[in-house]
């Protein structure tokens, strides 16, 4: 049995003050992946930087206060990798992976983009470099007898069932045809499986991110962009995926909710 949880913390210093530390202390997950950490370890409270019972991998960005991914694992990794070999993104705090005895778990924070700006160009460069890496990672893992799950903020809603206002976002970054086509290639060419959609093909949602603006959370007007995307063998063993949505707006410690998946042994 393996339970993996992923959450974009939207700044771990702030999240730690609002309830992340308590959530981490109560989770049954074996691995917790975080994105948008936006802090150095020395800037974090001990309950987030070095929690008892966890091995911590931290990949900060060279741009202070930006990006950053972490992995908390109850088992000490056999191997750790930061970045995926593309020089532009090696120190960007967007990717880290741990190799456990039977599985590779990666924490991904894919660029968010903004149509018509350099941010969208950056997102496209990232996607172009990351797809072949995913294919290579799967092949190497299979050769070593491991499965793979890449979890995190993919910043792409694949289908209209993955966001509430899909009609109004067809020209928005995160739901552009070319972005959705790229994610489709992750499934078709690289051979990965969206475990949420394997268990719940119809949707809509469940959404994982809601804007702080307006009444998005109260109206459940969200996006499903935080995903667990696994190799087929591991996806077959997924027995549940739960979005840990806060009970009320004031109980949120991030604008994203943790997504927790359980895989049978």
C-alpha cells in the first residue's frame, strides 16, 4: 500500500501559519509533495522544514521567493534528483523526484503561463523539454522494476470537465488547445495515466484550485489542475483519489486543496 498526497501550498511560510503543519502531522500519506514553496528551509518553521518522522527533499528556485518544490517521505529515498536535465529549468524549483524501492515519486510545478507574454513562451519551452523526459523516465523506471507517479500542479485543465467555466477560458492559459494537446501526448505518447480520470471518467471535477477572488470557492467554480499522473501498472493499483477540500473558506491554508491517492500493494 502506498499513499501519496500533493498540494500547491501557495507559499509554505504562510501555509505553515494557517494549518499546513497540523495537516502534515495528521496525514496518513507515505509521501507528500508540495509546490510553490517560495522559501528556503531556514525560513520555515521546524514543523515544515524538518518534521519528525519525515525525510525532506527541497528544490528551491534561484529566484528568491519564487516557485520551489518539496517532497516529504516516510522512507529514506534510494536516490534523489533535482531538475530534469534541461539547463534553463535546472535551478528553477519546478521539479524534484525521489526513488523509493518500487516507485519513483516526482513533485512538479509546471509554469502557469499568460497568453501573449514571455511567461507563456517559458511554459511552452518547459513542456517541449519535459515530454521526452517523461518518456525516458518511464522507460528507465521499468528497466529498474519501478513504477512512476508525477504529482503536482500541472497548470493545465485537460478537458471541459476539469474546470467550471470552460466556455469562458478557451483562450486562457491553462486551457489552450495546444496545452491540452500536449497533455494528451503525455497520456498517448509517453503512456501515463491520469489516475483521477481512470477512477472517475465522467467528472465534472473534482476541482483542486479556486481563485481567492470573488466567490469561486463558495460556488465551487474551480479548476482541476493538481493531478497524479502515473505509469499504467501503478494506475491500475489506484484504489482511491480524494481532494481534501476545506469545509469552509476560512479554513483554507492555500488556494489549492491536497489531492491524496492510495495505491494497493
